[in-house]
């Protein structure tokens, strides 16, 4: 293997390591929250539910 190929693989593995570490810490931070929703992670936000108004008759 030439040094160029080794550098490419080192870069790919380094990026994969950083991505894995980011996912790991994202999962830990969502567990620490008190209001964990069903869909969480990477900017998913729950939609606000419309208020149910009782009409008096």
C-alpha cells in the first residue's frame, strides 16, 4: 500500500470515529433529559399538540 492510500484510510477511519463518538454522546444527552420523546435525536422536535377546547352548550 502506498502512503496515499494509507492516508485516505486513516482519514475515513478518523471521520467514522468522530461520527460514532457524536452519536454516542447524542444518545447519552437524550437519556439525561427529563422529557424524552418517542422520536429524538438530531434535531427532531415534537410538534405542539392543538388545544382541545370544550364548547359549553
